[in-house]
C-alpha cells in the first residue's frame, strides 16, 4: 500500500474533522464483511457530496476508487489510520484527577485512536496514590520528572479554569509538545506547540440551537 507523502499532509480543518467519521464507517463496513466502499455510499451516510468525499480521500491517500466498486475498505482504513496517527500510539498524562479526569482515564477507546493515558497528577492528598483502572495518580510535584523520564509528548488538562494556564506552563516547561485542554479557559502556548481546546459551552450552545431549529421545523 502506498502511503501519503509529507507534501500531502496539509489538509483543511473541515477535512480533518470528517476523516474520523469516514474511518468509523469503514470499520463498520469491514466488520460486516464488505471489501469495498464507494464515495457515494460514504457521502450518503453523512450527508456530504460524493465529490467532497473523493477530495478528502485524495488529500490523504493515493488510492483510486474503482468504477462500480469504490475503494478497498482495508487499504483505505490503513491510509486513514496512518494519516491520523492512530497507528502510532502516543503516551499521555492527565493533570487534574477529578471527575472528568478519572472518566478520561477509564475510557479504553483512546487506544484505538493512538492515545495511551498512563498516569494522572493532582494536588489533592485524598486521591494521590490511588489509581484508576491501573493508572496511578501522582503528586503534581512529580510531573516534570515523570514527563522527562518517560518522554511524554501529550498532556491533558482537566483542572478548574483558574489553574489551567499554570498547569499549561508546567507541561510546556517539562517538554510536552501537545496539549488537549478541557478547562474552560484560553491558554497561551509557545509557537509550534499543538493545542486543542474542548469548548463544552460552545458545543452545548450549538446543540441548543440545533434543538430549537428541530422544534421550530
């Protein structure tokens, strides 16, 4: 199977958000024993145009769909996983072992997406020393040494918003290269560091708006 070149790895945010959807659909096709999937079938599943689906796939894969059959499911799954990094597992740590932090620690599905949470850190003496599904919770004072020793590249922030920037700074100082932020606070990070904010308030606002549209319709 041919892999995408480095020059092909720049795609739009919209395309990047659609690719995991395609991958989940293809995984279901494979589970059902299907060996091929057309751009039309993928498009109909998600309400996109077949042209858009083909453009998205062309941006990350050299596979060409065959007339009447479409793309090889197995090969396209391989290309999508490779592009998204799901076939390269990265260890990660969580800072903030409260309710949300512990929920993320116990979610087994991250392994399917190339993320392996191996530990959490907190300041609460009541939970330090405990573990969640075999993953230890350490004192925040051990964060820097742990990250450097293990070569951790990803940090997940699940602390209250007033502590988010301080935690972010600690992660950056320890050598973290990517931050997944669940705290409802904007973060200032150095150029070149990957940052993804999960804005739950914005998501809820979008859901509420969609709910109103459905009701009015």
